[in-house]
């Protein structure tokens, strides 16, 4: 006799994306599980971890939105961070023990000169305290065991890097970077170039892809809403459409016939489509259908579509 309840759903279908302003001291997964519980959502995921010591934008995807989380994982991101000059730590941030102290004699002109060298395409060696895996194990787990392995440099791009303030031995900067860029490693590299070393003491993510901080909500705001009458509905009302996750891509409106063939997995010709790259797809009534990619022959191929649209 089959066991009852094994396939019982734990949660209810909820679709959309919520831009959480993750607080300090909370891991990305802890934040996700807390909001998922508020919504009693069946399915949820986030789009790239923020360390407990980092705050800021953490897009949380629900239901059908989880299908598109990879596109935010691959997106450019913007950060504000403060470096403590003159000290290197084990982890590259304030969580680790100080392993070296050096005198600091840096003025703004020197900092400007060094910072300029870190703008643009470059190779970066990831920190041992990153989540990159080596033989199936995250590097940070190996590092905590005192194991260090060789890491290959990875290509990144620092699109912009601006100094906001230099106050004694603390420098605050703002950066817009490509996927895979580790701000801790960037700060450490800047510190080495300055000759004094550095580590991150504050890190805040400002944006992901085309999402800005104007619609972020805090955990305290969510908790306050949840405690009100119809609280779950009020929290759900803060979810943004799934299409928001790719709002920085060109949008193509498809005739019904084209949408039919795309759902069948076939590329279609779309008038006035871009000549290359990824596109957001919508129906004639502006409902989001999914995302596609422009092929070499100009047709648009389906890459990820909603189950229903």
C-alpha cells in the first residue's frame, strides 16, 4: 500500500520575485527560508548568496520565477564597500583574524591612481573563502580546515570603480562589476597595490542586473506586514512580476502563431528583433512568456518559458 502524504505539497503556489534588503548577520538561505515561510510558498530560491556580513539586494524567486534565477546569477552587480587599510585578514573581511598589520600612508591622489588600475577587464584569483568548488568541496570549507589549494585566475570586468570617501585608514568605494567578481579579493588586491594591505569591513549590494534598490523591502517591513490582518496577502502583494528579472533585455511582442511554435520548441522569425543576444518575450496582451536567444540566422529560439502564460 502506498504511503499517503509523501507527495503532499508543502506550501502553496506563489509566483514572482521579491527584492529583499538583506540585513546583516543573516545568511542568504536563512533569509530565503524566513520569507518563504511568511508566504507559505511551495517553491523558492535566491539568485546568488550574500555573506552574513553583507547587506543589500537579495532577489528572492518564487514558483515559476525560480526558472529564471540563473539570469540574475549571471547578471552584472553593483556594490558599495569600505576597506580597512593596513590590515590583512584570513578571510579578506572583518570575520577573519588579522594576519598582518602594516603602516598606512595613503592620500587620495595615491588611492585614485591605484583604483584606476583596477577598472576594466582583468583576471582575478578567487579567495579561498569563496563558494567555488574544488573536487566537489566549496573552497571555504577547505580553508576552514587549514587547506589551501591553487586557484586559477578568472576573467572579470570592473565596469566602474569610484572612491566615495577616504577617511584615515578607511576607504569607501562603489563598484559595478561582472558576474564572478569577488569584492573581498578586489579590496585585497587594491590594498596590496597600495603597499599596506586591506580587508573589507562593510559590503552592501546595491543592484543586480536591471533591478534597482527603489523597490527593495526590509525584513522588518515584511514581519510588520505579516503580523497584520491578511498579512500573507500583503506580503505577496510586494512580489514583482517574473519579467522584472530580465527587464534590462530587449522585449519582443509575439503574434499568437509565433508564441505557439516557440512553445513547441521551434525558433521563429520576429520582425524588428535584435541581431544577437538574449530577449524577453511577451504575448500580444503583454503577458510574460519567457526568454529567448537570437540565433545566427536571425530567428529567435526559446530558452526558458513559463509553464503557462
